[in-house]
């Protein structure tokens, strides 16, 4: 995946996180932990995963479900970005 595309994914994920969590944009860094650094609770995380799924639907016109097991593995912003990039590649959306 090109560096420009990776930056684009990070920008989109960052915007979703800021909107969903009301997080300070400056705190939304790749190493930021959703619960510890961005003060997200369990409901926030569910809503965040749903927002990521909506991103796939709006951007690519396809429904891509993120399983509960996969969602539990996503604890940082960087992991969310990596996961979205991986799914874009797997689904042939790149």
C-alpha cells in the first residue's frame, strides 16, 4: 500500500475517532489506546466499530463486517488503521 494511501486511511480513521469519541485531535496518534488515552468506554468502542463499517459502505459501496473477535483485538489507533488497510487489500478495494 502506498504511503499516500496509508496517510489517507489514517486521516479518515482519525476523523471518525474525533467525531465518534469527541476526542482531542492532537491525542489521536497511532500509539493512542482507545480506553486509556482517548477515554473510550465499551459503548464508545462498539459505536466506533460501527462507524468503521459505515466507512466501508460509504467509501466502497460494500458491507464489510468487523467481527466481535476482531474488534476486541483493536485497542489502539494504529491497530485500527492497520486493520482497515488490511481489509481494503483483502476485499480488493485498493
